[in-house]
């Protein structure tokens, strides 16, 4: 990852491949951030049992800006009193008349994340609904919409937290009528700012959006799960925000870290997705449960205080520590693309075009040489020093008049 100041026209060669980078040309889509999911379900169960010192360290590695993963989004399960993968999360309304905003630990985690980074964006998504809403929550859409609105009110009224995004129903069929009812209910309750993400499944809803102006107006983005870095042609043509609203779900070892790096870059290179959210945030559940350690980091031993800061944290940092939501991707072919022999690169510029970030991933085990030739900028070497990893790479530069050459030689399996 290279970070440079001032307008840049650069030539990069990777494995003898040349790419032009030009942030002064046409721009691509606006970057909306990287997040992770707590829930789906009970994935953060053990976290609150850590002693304060270790808990603070773990949360800093996840949420503190400029420190670890520096996540810009936190997505949580709206508990539904039903088993939803690793366990069950409690609903804020066991019955229609039983409302308790303090149930569960997601609100606690949201508060902690907000204390560390007040600008982090908060998502809510139900994986299940309590029984009183029936087997099909779409049969009485007004009642289900009010149930979701009550959760948004809980966050605002009890915890002083503004919810930014709401989903429909995790990996279940969607209802166009319900989405419209939910939009109206949020607006009526004074939550017009809460944006709806649909439909946390695949890209099929694009067909309905294409022919329904009210539906299009009701939503902020189409969010797909595990899209394999690709979105549909129709979804791309709608000029809507496209998200990987759940992705990754891979062991947090070296291989999983490489997969996460590929996902973060290629979700935009291939699919024009401007936000990617990992399942899951932290493996704070017992190792014998399904999908152990499929997380950015591991914290499953509160009784010893032990936790592990795994590679996906630092992979995330390569983007989040050197960009902000609101930066813009460069166009494909002038800063975004594939290398012929595998791997990809993305470039993003700040709104005032005074900063440029380039992120490269190769998914190869052998050493790689990357050279950057710039005629109009001086790179910031601090960008390399701020990532605390096994940084055994070689960095050298040569300056001739106004031209600066930078050569970076990476070792094997280096983030």
C-alpha cells in the first residue's frame, strides 16, 4: 500500500506490468467504508467477560481510528429470541407489550464502539423475529415495521446512539411491500436519516428496483452476501450504491487474511461494491461451535485474558488507516484494475484530491517487486511505518530532479 500527497500521475510496474494512475482524470464511485458484524448469532458472547484492560485493548484493535482495523461500520444482529448460528440473541420485545431496551449485549458493544470512534456507522439487521410476529413477518408488515422502529428508538432514546442503516431479514425472501412500509414507518417516527439496505441475500431485488420508483426511493443500497466479488450487470446499471453487506467468513489465518485482502480490493474491481462488511467481528464464542475463528480477530478466553490480533485486522488497516468514507475510487484503467498474472490494485483520492492511497494485493506466495515512478509528488514513508507487522520488506528511493522512483520488494506471505 502506497500513500502519497498532492496530485499524482504515476506509472507502476508489478511483475513487469505497467499501469497508469491518474487521479486528475474521471473518478469512479464513492467509497463507503469497511465494517464487521457482531451477531448472526451470538458471535460476541464472551467479549464482555474480559477484564477491563484486555477488553479495552481488543476494542481498540477493532475500532480505534488509525490504530488497528479502524473499522468505519459496525453491523449488529437485532436479536430475535431464536438460534441464529453460534447461539441465540435476546429480542428487545419478547411480546408485543414487553419492551426492554437493555436486553442483550449488542447495545453495550455499540456504545463501546461509539466511545472509541464517535463517527462509526451503526447497522441493525434481524436474523429472526420473536414468535408473536408469526412465521411470516410480512403478513402484517405494519406490525413488523413498528417492531424494527422500536429497536431504532431504543438505540436513540436509551443509549443516545443514532442508527445509520437498517436491513430487512438476513438471507430470507424479501417483500417489496414491507420495504415500503418500513420506510414510511421510519419517516413517520422521525428517523428519515436511517437508510435501508436491501436485501441481504443476492442481487435479485435489482429487477424490482428497476421497475418500481417508490422502492428505489426507499433504499440506500443493494447489499448482497458472499457475492464472490461480482455484482449483476443490472445492479450496476441502476446507479445505486452496491455493498457486500456480509462477506469473508474465513479462518483468520494467513490464507484467510489473503482472501480478505482479495475481497476488499476485488469487490470494487469486479463488482463496483463500495462497502464490504465481514462476518464476523471477533470470535468470542467457544471453539467447538460452527465456524470457529471466522473473524477479524479471536477473543475466546476471557478467563485467561488471552486474545489474538489476527492478520485480517492488518489487512483491513491497509485501507481504513489511509482512507475515509467519502473518498472516491479512481476509474478502472486509471488506478483500478487487475494484474495479468493475478492480483489487483485500487486507488482512492480524498475529496480535495490532496491525498491518494493505492492498495495492492497479489495472492501469491513468492516475493514481488513493486515500483512506483512519480513526477509530481513526494511519497509519505510514514504510511509504511504505521502498519505494525512483520515489515521485513525493502524500501528504497532515488530522486533525480523532480522525478522520484520507489522500489518495494516484499517477502513471502507479507501483509
